[in-house]
C-alpha cells in the first residue's frame, strides 16, 4: 500500500457542448489540458497528478505533458448527463484498488486555465491549517454584477419584474450584502469525506477567494477569447 497526502485529479472528457473538443483547444499553442497539468506538476504539495478522460487522444497528450493516465474513463461516467462526482469517485476507487491511498485530493479542470501552482499551494495550505474544522475547500468569487438585487424576471409581455421583492430597490454596490458564487478554479476535499458525501459542498466546506479575473471559466468561444487575451498580455 502506498499512502500519500495529496492527489490531483484532472477531469477532461472527449465531448463538449459549447465548444467542440474544448479540452484540446489551444491557448498560446498549448491545449487547455496542458494548463492544469502544468500547474499541478509545479505544485510543491501535490504528490501525484492523474488525468481522468475517456479520450485516447487526451490521454496521450496528458502523458506527454507529464501526467499519469492509469485508465480510460468508462463511457458511462463521461456522458453529458454524468455528474463530475462519478468521474472523481471512479478515479479514487480505481487507485485504491491498486493500493494507492490518499488522505486528500484536489480537483482541477481544463476549463479554468488561469489557476496557477501558486493558487494551488496557497489553497492547500489554507485547507491544511483549517482541517480540524473543515473537510473541503472551494474557490469563490464575489457576486457584484450578478448579485440577486440586480436580477429581474420577464413576464409574458416581456416586461421586467424584480426577482427578490415586489418593487425595485437597487442599491449602490458598496451597500450590498457580501455574496459569492462558485468560480470553479479548484476544489479540495478529504478523500474519506468525499467518499461518503460525494460532493465538495456541505456544512464543513471552506470558502477560498482568488483574484477577480481568475473566475473566468471556459464554456463558450467568448470565454476562450478572453482567456487568450489575458494569457497573451498578462504573462506574469
């Protein structure tokens, strides 16, 4: 049995809805799958980096970049309707059967290529300092433009109605209550807890906030263009 502290799981399935072959799209001549692999390998606190994919092509590229790909993910865990938890649990259980046991793991996704090794190590250290009170950690960003106060509904005549109250009550951003949304940059959990709860989100989950621009998650071509611009002009 090999027991280690931190496993990194990178999920990257073949098919995608918003952009065809999304995980193989390129930024600065590198596929999206390259960025989480690079960040995880540069981390000082991660023991092993494993890519979970159903694509032989992604598997080969991932190996070329230095990640381990000990299996091809079964198709039943790589459908449009498949929750990410199925891929995570499959990966953990596969490794456990091979006697590779980890105390904790971090989940990264190619759709968040702005996450760096520095972000990873800082988040892990925060998690480790709080592991008595917290079993998981997720990254969040402050909700400003998307704050519920600014949300409206449309009626059947296409007229707007306030979402929260009976009348419009817009406030200055400085006066808003502080709310946050999941930005998808990274997720951390104790393995034991995840095997039981099958989610990162519960009453022992720690919030960790990154810089505002980090929350861009690539779902469509506009997101891809934005990240290309950031990577090109803000290399540091």
